[in-house]
C-alpha cells in the first residue's frame, strides 16, 4: 500500500526469521510523519485498524506537524523522543551541514546521532514491548518525521528481537531510500533550514541518506556500552526468555 501523503509508509509483515517463522501480516507498520495524509490515505489507514502509534518525534515536531487520523479512529499514541535529529539543529548549523561539499560534516553528525540512539531509546523500548506483549495494542505503526533514521533504528531493534537475520534487517532499513529519495530529502532539509530555495550540496544529501554504516554504529554502541544485543533486550526491553518468547508468539507465524 502506498500513501500519497506518506510514501515511506510500509508494512513489516512477511520478513522471515532464522528459524523459519515470519512476521505476521497486518500487525507492524513503519512510516514517516502522518501530517499530510490525503482523504484517500485516511480511508486506507482506517482499513488497517491501527490501535497504537509509536511516535518517535520531539514534542516540537509533534506540535508543528500533528498527525492526521481517520475521524473517530485515532489510535493511542506512545510518544517517545528517541533523539533530536536535524529538526533540532539551529538553522545556521543546518545550513552549514547542507552546504558541506565534502559530505564529511553531515556523515560525522549522522554517526554521532546513531551512536546515541540506543541509550536514548532504552526507556521507550521497554514501554513499546509492554504495549505489544501485555496489552497487544496491535496493529501498530512506528514513525518519526522522515521514517528513516529513528524509525529505522527502532524497527531494526524490534526485528532483531524477533529473530530476523541481521542482513535482512539491513536490507529493510535501506528500503527507505526508495521512498524518501535524495531530491525529496534535499527539499525537506532546505525548508528546515529556513530557505526552500537553498542550494544543497549533493554529497551532503548523500550523507543524510540511509547507510549501513549508520545502523552498524548504533549496534556497535550497544555492544560497547550495553554489553551486547541480548543484554540490551533483557535489561532495556524487559525481554527475559519468557517475555521474548511471548513477543515472538504475538508477532510471528508458526514455523
């Protein structure tokens, strides 16, 4: 399903785990901001029956770009400020990054952000697991502003907890580049910098696109500061063996 006002909206169902199971269809979705949904989009979203929206944006982003939902069908919202991204940058700083013709500045900034995501999201991870395992608030959509970085990390984390292979997780993460490409990203970033006509250096835009090294930076941080993925799942997500099994039971098909 493609939404006109949120082309980076997509389902995670069908991804396979290492033991032959698969993510159930119609339960997990990921998206960019849902503020520009068309009336046609709203009809399509209503049919999905979404019960929970995990909104990873800052409070300022949520206020400025409130989500649109079908009338009378708004889901419960779990607001988790994972990380202030480019929207929290000062306009002058953002303009400097967008004008970096080497792309080095934006790349380093992205790596810093990804390294900070695991610690920043830790409290939200436990809350998200609780909504899925204990309340079964499904279907669920996880989203941020562009549906690329914060959403990409959180969805990758959840998929790994379900047992999806890392290479499959990376491939899914990189799919956002197909739906939120460089031209669109450059326009959005220029608006955020306060000047829609601002020329954006091609290498700067390239650096702001999804890269496997960014996701690796986040999981490297989990290894070095959190004792590894399995310990992060248990301590931060509350996923001991029993709850991990329950999470998989809720979200996966039988082998």
